[in-house]
């Protein structure tokens, strides 16, 4: 008897092929770009920011990318009650929590190999600064989780694009010295950019911060790194969505270059 996943795939896959064929698209000749998405849990205060992760997936889908999701199999730094913004007396696993966003289709980050993908994307959320690194605690003196460090170095050395949004660009700044990234503004501007101090930390770590608006992305063509501010800015969700769209479009464009 089919389990849930088997049943789900059996009823959706033929329909997907039918729809593509109906619109005159061959289901055997599409050349998908293969993109890995690295998650850090589920929820802005202790994992991946859900709206950012969803926006990345929507824009990757629209761009015709074939996506696989990964997360480290490790305990979260802590668990936050999102109704209060306060830590809870619980323990949760980053991989297990990330599976909520991935609809169960998630793999261990240690299994991610750059040779199997054309690009990698890191959504933001405090999980990038708490689980993928300890930037939330140690700032510019932070360390990056070992698998994340290896992945960034491998994609970079393979000249494959890396996309990061929100706080995640600090990962590249720490590991790939001299790279250019954006987290938006380096000034708070009356509360519009509450995390503006991150720009100075990026420069301290050996990166170069470039100021951008929330709907924009910065492309470091030399290092094939694309970044956008996302929720580093206090703004409307559609502007977050548009900025991430620019990031993903540029990542996919770099795959072709």
C-alpha cells in the first residue's frame, strides 16, 4: 500500500506532465538548472524566515529551476516562542524543523555536493546567524558551521553562483574574503533598517558592503555572489518578494554565463 509520499507523487506527477504537454512543452527536453537551497530551521527568530524561503522557491520555480533542499542535522541554538519573541525550554533539530518548509523533501547538509548543482541559495532568518553560524552571538568574530563553510568554498572554487538574502550574506563575508554583499543600508534611517550595524560587521570580516534598496540585488560578478536585503528592512512583504526575485533572476543568469 502506498505511503503518503508515494500516493502524492503518483497522483501529481502524471498531471504535471499532462499540463506541460497541453501547453506544448516537451517533458523530456527541458534542461533544468539544478539549485540547492540551504535552510536553517523554520521561523524567523530561530530558523529560516518562512516568507523569504517561500519567495526563493517561487522565483526558482518560475525560473524553471530544479530544486533540492538541505539543512544541517544538528540541534538548534535555541527555540523561540514566536508569539513573544522569547526563548523556550525546548530542544529542536534544524533538519527536522526545516522539513516543515520543504514539505518533507529535505536532505542532510553534509550530503550536499557542489558538483551536483549549478547554484546554491541561502534564505535568511536568524537561523543563518544562530544555526549556520554564531554571528548572532559573536558578530564579526563569529565562526561558520563546518558544512556551510565547505559548501561556500566548494561552490566558489567551482565558479558556481551563490545567492544569499537578509542576514545570510554574513556567511559569505566571513568565508570568502573580499567578496561584495549587501544587507541594505549602513544607516538605520529612523528604524527602516534596524540591523544596519551588520554592514560594519561585514566590512570588519573582510567583506565589502554595498548599500542597496530592499527591491534590489547586488551582483558580485567576480565571485558570482548575489545578495539582497529582504527582511533586514522594515517594509511591505511584496517588496521583500520583489528583491528576492531580483536575486534569484541574477543567480540563474550567472549559471548561464
